[in-house]
């Protein structure tokens, strides 16, 4: 918890320095502090305890992307970094509403969108080497995250189906087991009443 608060303070501080450098037109320094703020906020989302920290990571991604892109024209870099930040952010915010099985394509799609904004933004309205170089670590890390999510999801799905003969999004097979007080509990007793956590 203490490290997470420190990461949040570092990411906010770097973002404020980044904004100051944008205003003063120190583009390289702004991009560097934006990159540090971006990665620090991503580390924070991994251990998030409050929703505002995720929204802060979205804001930091927009500021960092703006610092890395050209100041005139459409903010493609800001949208690129926002797309990459949405990968862990949406998963954390909507954990209860969505499952990996139902939206397994989400991280790959957001990563592809982020890469698309990165490439199109540099081709259409480039910020020179700053626009290509500074967002590159974020893009590579986004690819790493998307591949990691995919491998993790595939491993989970194959373990469930092979070891337990359970299909995702199918009704659970009927069973009867004793509870913690040795009372016999049958799954059909709860049909239509409430969710069962196994």
C-alpha cells in the first residue's frame, strides 16, 4: 500500500512537470517526464485500491501522449497511450461485469488501436524522432501486456476444460456436496435464486 501511494505521488509529480514543460515548450523534457509518469501510473493500476487511481492513469496517459505528439493537429499519441492504458484499466474497473471468457478479444483490440494511432499519428502529423521514439516503449509494453493476457486466458481456459471437464458459459453440472457444517447442499437448490461461488 505504501509503495502504491509513492507511485501515485511520483506519477502525479511527473505529470505536473510534464505539463509545465509543455507550456514552456521543452518538448524532449516533457516527453521524458510524460513517459515516466505513464509507466509509473501503469504500475499503480496493477495494485489499485480506488477507482480514481484508474481514472488518474487515463488522464496521465492523455497528458503523456500529448507531450510526445505534435502540439498542433489531432492528438493521435494521446489516444494511442490511452488505448494502451485502457487494457488493464477496463479490466480492473469492470471486473465483476465482464469475464475473460466473454471479452477475450478486448486487450488485443485495444492494443491494435493503440498501435494504429501511433503509426497513423506519426505518418500523418509527425513530431519527428520524439513522436517515434518516446511512445515506442509504451507500444512495446502494450504488446507485451496483450500477449500476456492472451496466454493467461488460454491457460486458464484449457485448465478448466481439460482437468474439470467444464465448459465456459455453460451451466454447471449438477452436484451434491457437504457444506462447512456437513449439511448436504445440491446445486439445483439454488437455481434461479442466487449465484454460487465455487
